[in-house]
C-alpha cells in the first residue's frame, strides 16, 4: 500500500465529462502494485464508479466515513454540494456538472471491501452488508502537551455554519450566565451566535482561517469551560418508535414505554439501552406489510428496508422490510403474588382492597410454570368468568384427552375441577363440555393480571388479551400459552394452521408471539355468522405450510385429534404451490398517524422492534479533554461514553445547562478535577498509539479481497 505522496491516480472517463450526463468511469490508471486503497468521503460520481473497477482488479478498497451526509442541515454550505437534487446543476466557474451526491457515497460504501466509521450509528447507514468496522475518533500529537490557563470563561469551538441548530439545546442558559457577550467566546466565525445563544450581540470569535496545528492552541488559549451542545436533529440522533410497540428485552417482550436504561435489547446479541426519552404525541407513520404486521414510527426513525437503513418517512408501498427471528429474553420463571387472606368480606361489609396482595412485601408467591401458561392460553381462548367465583373453560367433547389434561393442571394448582355437559336453552345436550372450578383466589389473581374485570353488578367478566405475565415469561411458558390458545381457538386448515377471534388486538399479539419461535404468519379478516343470524367481523392469524412445520416442531397441539391432523399436513410432500415464510415482507401501506414517541439509544444503535430490524462523534469533547478544558455536553450516546470514563458533565435541559455551567464557573476545584481526569482519559486516544486499529482494518480488507479472489467459480 503506497502513501498518498507516492500515488498518481487517474480515471479514464467515457464521453465528455463536462456536459455529458452519460459519462462514466471506464478504468483507473496509475495503481500498479497497490493492494489496498483507502478513500474518504467519496461523493463524486466518477470516484464511486471507480470502486467496482478497482475490486475487479483485486485491489481492496476501504472507505472512511465520519458524518451522515444524508442529514446535513439545509443552512450548511455543504447541503447544496451533496444533496442529490443539486447533482446536475452547472458550475458558473468551471461549466461542469456537479456530480457530487451523498447517494454516490452510499453506493461507494456498498461496493467497497470495507467501511470504517467513527460511530456505531454511521455503521448502520454506510455498512449495511456487515462489511463495516467502528474506529472511534483519536487525536494527533499536537493536541497533547498544550498549556491551558484555567478560567471561568465559557467557549464554543464551532460556528453556526456547520452547527446551525445546536445552540438551541441551551435555550436561554447562556443569556442568564453571560451579562456581557464578552464573557462568551466562539473559536470560529461568531456571526449570528448572539441571536442563536440569546445574547444582546455576537460574542468575540475568529474570522481568519486557522491551521489544523494551531486549532488546539487557539482553543486552549481562549476557553476556560467548553460546551458541546447537540440539537435534537436528524444529523445528531436516531429517533423514536411508538410507546406501544413490543421490543424484545432480557426482561421479556416489553412495550417501548416500559423500557428503562440498563435493559438489554436484541440484535445479533444483547445490546445495552443507554438512554430512554419519552416525548409528547407527534405526527408519524403507520406502516403495514403484506402479512398484517404493523409498525408506528416517527418520520426520522430508521428501519432496514431494501437492504439499507431508511427513514420511516421515505418508506413506500412496495418496499421490503427486513425481519429477523428473536430470542425470548427471560430464562427464569416469573414469581407472581398470590392472595394471602382466605376470603374477601361479604357485600356491605367494611370495604377492602381485593388487590392488596399485589403490593404486599411478604405475600405468598406462585411460579408461572408451563402448566400456568397452558391454562392461561385456554382461558384467553375459550374461558368464561361470569358467575360469582366460578371459572369455566369450554372444550370440544371429542377431545377427552384435552379435557383430562386441563383437569390435571387444575389439580396441580391445588383446585378441585369438575366437568359437565353443555346444554342449549331448551335443555338439549351439545358436543361441547365445560371444565369448571370455583376459586375466589384465582379470580382475584386473574383480575390482577388484567384478564378479568368486575362489572357493576359485582360479577366478573373475562377480558380477551395476552397478559403481561406471559410477555415476561421464559420460552417454554410462552410455547404452552400458545398451545393452549390454539387448542381453544385454533384449527388445522387444508395446508396449515389458523386461529380465529373477534378481538383484533389479541390476534395481532398472537402473531407477535409466534415470531419468537421463528414463525411468520398472516393476519386477515373474515365475516362470520352466529347461530342467531348475527353477522360480524372476525380476525384470523394464518400459518402456511412452512410456518405450520415450525409450529408443529416448536409448539404443537395438545389434543390427539388436532395433533394427528397437523401431522397429516406436515408429512405431505410440498406441492408446487408451496411458499416459504417471507422474512422480507412487502410494504402495502404507509399511513400518517399520531405516535407517542419513545427515543431508545442502544449500544451499537441496532435492535429489533416488533420483529423488524430497527436503528437508532465524540470529537469535540475529546479535543477539549486532551487540552485539559472541562466541558458540558448534550447526553448523546458518544458523549455519554466519554462521561462514563470520567470526562466532562452532561446537561439535557436549558435549566440543567445553566446550573451545570454555573457550578463549573463557581468551582475552580471541580474544573481542576475534570481537567486532570479529561487529560488522563484522552491520553488513551492518541492517534499514534492507536494507528494499529486502522492497520488492522486495512489488513482485514486485504484478506477479504484475497478470499474473494480465491472463491471458486460456479458454472450454471
């Protein structure tokens, strides 16, 4: 690999490169003997087209990226230079087309052997084929050993040109701290900073160009306390899912609103949740796929679509969204409270709280075992709670083995079940039979799990839903819940399995649970007619032949009759009409809706949201730390990582910005402590001491290219 001063690269271009839109790169000249070529910020059409040419010649190409160019603010001068809509404008100076576009950078990264990025978030944008590596920013030698004079003067090492929205993170904090604009310093162009920070006029700054070597000296000489605000913009973060979306965590399949810092979410391993922010309802999009899967997202949330990270607002009908199987998080059974008192008081007696046992610190506990899961599935599907303390599960009289299993489960719980025939109003015995128990305790427990409610007349009423205790249970408990539910509401079709319910949310929740076992299903509607002639809409979850095969292996039925029918279906040879499960379903609609956003910042920025692959630079604070300058920054993921190492302070509201900066201004001891700690941490990020990280990635790219060259040729 040659250094830049020893290379003479030339592109052979077809056509008239000045005014011909059909001009393209034909060849690359002057790279004889080159093994690895490292390029940065490839936005020009001809350079992007050169990468496949280079790789066909066996040269490994590494692209280094440090910014998400797709999210540049329109006020940034670079916006017109990189936005695709300005690609074919003609320069007045050269008369040539502008052939730069951030789309060329994405294409270059897609075609490259390897992509190196400075943050995990950029990995999600520019290395979607798994060919990326994160190498955090490091600093060259001239940042170290620079003298810094302690002071309480606040400074911002940036300008509005490149960071137009960031001052908004401080609100009016700077105006409260600086009675004179001279108390605030901008190391850069100060134009407009007075208005942006709420000051009476622009602060002092530097209009003349500053060399890279003089930049750290200028910062150290003029700033006593540094700030690194980041506005809540697309360029600075990923955005949110709706609070109702179910996300796989190590504590269970939780709604996004219930996820907290420290939880573990899944994608290619467990990833730590680093920050959670709840926001007010905002306009967003509801995306529905062919199978009936639905997602509610804010416009700037990224999803894996057509093999690339795509903002929700850019997803269109016909696109294909990536889904992946998930694990079930918990490995231990849930221990649920059980009522301690023997009975509740009679009506008219002193009022008591029937759910007091739920919060009692020493109440009895019961383990939610697979038996409990099976009972709850059967109760959700065919249960009834209508007479005082009596609970009933209706069964098909053909399935005596299923009836016996339920009665055995009840006895294992400590109940005394009975079974009896079901009669019509005229007294005629029908095929269905009831398994029945009477238990005030169990009724109160089901009420606590939100599976029943008490009507005005004091009698219980069943609620059709998947209880939270199932969402938080281990895999074997969820499997038995599904088995019990499909035994109640499910059946075998001519080529698969189906369950029917009048409750849409229940069917969608069953569809979500099936994903945990690698089963992709489809939700549909159909019209049903009751015995009294009433017509209504029912919801079905349908498993095709491929899904039925997995269902038989992972879940199955519990009655011999339905088990035999499922075995008959899955033992047949696949027909010509066989369709495998589709883990990349097509989008059928994108509709505007309101969402309650939950912003989840995740280690490595990838996680599974409702079964779909979902997304979510510490350079400024690192510079300040290396120079011994204490700093305050917005609590974004990279800045939080530095803070956890002992550097700087964080502030997420204007009031916290004010209090934190005022505290630093008033405490020389705190400034000295942060200065010393920051220098110590930054010392571990010297560029010279970490050059091996880049060399290792380039070597990896070289080996990848060699393996690609040695791959056998397959002749069709």
